[in-house]
C-alpha cells in the first residue's frame, strides 16, 4: 500500500514525524497535487485541503474524508494530457 510505504519513509520507521519531516511531507503533498510549482497555487491547494479535513479547528475522522476531494480543478484533464504526451 503506497500510503503505508510513504508513512514508513516519511517517519523513518520511528512512528512519528519530526517538524522538519512533517513540513517536507506537506510540501511533497502540495507538489504532487498541483499543476505548477507556483507558490500561490501551493498555498491555495493547502488552504482548500485544510478546509476539507477540519471542522471547528479539529481534524475530521477518516470516515468523513472524501478521497480525492483535494484535487485542483483541471487536475484530471492535465494528467490525461501529460499521459497522452508521454505515450506519443
């Protein structure tokens, strides 16, 4: 499972993230789920993600999270276009 593997890598097998490791993981998350490397786009993505995973200052339980709901508008289309270009 990719999530488990990412956790093992990010936590270096110790079961928690240091502040630096957390910041790196959040940066990687924004980098993977945005279309450009523009700081404003990263900021918008992370702000939207925060809204979708919290309520009243607390994280929502996993059962209330919607998988893939953090994808930016146009993400799927951009990924399909990139895949078509690679397959040419």
